[in-house]
C-alpha cells in the first residue's frame, strides 16, 4: 500500500473512532415486528457520524440496522445498479446528492417522501430545515431526500505560506493561475495545489467552471451543449491547472486531497467544507492551525457565480424498500434530530437552522463563514434529469484522457456530446 493511501486510511479511521462515541441514544418507539434496515453511504466525516447515528437504532427492540460506508468512486455504480435491478432493493436507506435524487428519482427508483414529511413535520420539527435544502432533493414536485447537511467547495490555503509570500486567496481563475505560478517558484510545498479529479470528480470541477462561465449542459430541447465555447474554456482551465499538481492528480479522490493538505504537500485547494475538521486534528494533520478558508473563486470578476455549488447531503428511501417505509422514515428522523445535528456540527454544517445558525458554533468553526458566503453566489449544480449520469460518465472518460494525453479538450467534449446524444436517443430521452 503506498504512503498516501496509508495516511488516508489512518486519517479516516481516526475520524471514525471519534464519530462512534458521538451519536446520542436512539429514542425510536419499538416496532411490533422485527425489522432489518440496510444503510449505504459514501464516506466522509459527517456521513460517518450519521451512519453511526442510524446504527444506534439497532439497540431498539425489534430493530437491526446494518450500515456500509464506501468510497464515492464506486458508490454511484453500486447503488445505481441495485436500484435498477428489479425486485426488492438490498438497501433501505441510501445517501443522495441533488444529481442522484434527480437521476434515480426521475427513473422512479426512489420513494417520494411528501406524505411522510407532512405527517411527521410537527413531531420532528422539520420546519427547522430550510426549504432550500429540501429543494435540493425535490424533482417534479416530489421530495426524495431528507437533508442532513449543507456542503460546498471552498478554498483551503496555508495562511503561513501565503503571508510569507504576500499572497491573497484567489478570487478569479486568473488570480488562481497567478497564485499557482508564485507557489511553484517559491517551492515551499511539494506541489502548489491539488484538486479531486479522479473518475467523475473531474466532471464536478468541469461543472463548476462551466456554470461560473455562464455555460449549460443542455439546451431547451434537452440536447447536449456542454461542448460550447464556455465548456471548452472550462476544460482548458482544468488542463492548465493540472500542470501545478501531483502527477497522479487525475486519480485523486477528495480523501487524497484532504491528506495532501494535512501532510503539507500542497498549499491551496478547493475542496468540500466538510473536510475542514480534519485539518486541525493533530493526530493526523501536520498543519493544524495553519489552514485558513475563503470562498471559492469565480471564472472572472464579472461572473455571477463562484466555481462551486452549494448543495446538501440527504438520505432517501428506495421505492422498492423491503421494510415498511414509515418505520424507515422514523429511523431517519432519529438520526437527524436536533440533538444529533448538534453533535454532527463538529464535522460540518448541518441542515437544521437552529444548529447551523448558532453563534457559538459559527465562531468555533472557522470554515463556516466561507461556506456561507459561497451559498449566496453558488453555481448551479448538475441538472436534475434522469440522463445526467450517462452524460457525466461520457464526459469524465474522454476529458480525463485528453488532459492526461495532452490532446485537444474540445475534441474530447465534441466526442462526449456525440456519444451522449446517441445514448439519449437510444433510451428515448430525445428523438
């Protein structure tokens, strides 16, 4: 096992250990008959906490809860295949982002939660969760996800190095390029920067750039237009930035970026706010107290949005769950209680306003200010359509190859658009 993978596992295990001692006892009323719930999520600190909170309901009579945390890189394929397989789902609770809610919900693979939300709104004080977060998981009037947190990509930077070089956090693509040049010349870290560009993470960054440049994925007739001039500029920016990053950055996950920051290998990144808690953990971080945060940069000074989305993580229930949906929903409510969210705030911004708006917590969590600023000028997330995953897969493979091989990114985007059009026609999304 190489060094960075070992460091990453050490960091994750340390966070998991801390999480397991944090969730409050489950107060679920025992069901009359035995039930077994299987929960699957992709792994990062705050979701480790919620996984443990869900698992705590396994202490309730007649309830057994099995949880699984897997890397994001394989999560979408694993769960997507299971939901599309027919028959009963092997999972009863699944982790959702906005695009996954749009894709799986649009295909009828997720259970609309509208009636359950209405039924339990007062009992579990669901009005404490802002409508904007509910909207992330709402498609065509159907709400498919229970929000558990707010997340956005912000700038993490080494304040000590920036101060010594007279640098400021970049506010535009051009300023980021200038910062990279200055850091490369100073050689105070192994590499100036790194981004999570492995697998479909590359397309997340492409989407950020595309949106900040004012581009779109599809036209009004649902035909792909991500190979527009804005799309080419978005991809070219990524190609230019990679030159300042580790040789294997096109395989980097968010975990790899987190470890690179912790070990002092890079001086700046744009990464998810939920990774901030790991920076000051002295058991795994060599730069505790040295990382500062800023809102994400935007394409140009005139861009309306920063190159980052403001979204939320959610839990959903498969349409073909094996367990009574009412019971599954009540277990979810235990996990996102105000008490649990107060504990989860140690790992990131949570969904309940009464917790995330707490002045004491805001002062304690240095990254929250930058995240809140992002929320006001965030770019649009991926379109919530049933064909977004096939689009992302087509762009990811071709754009990754083009950047790695030094071939024109426009050719890669044109080829991806041609493939997506073909696939959408084959599946009946367009004529």
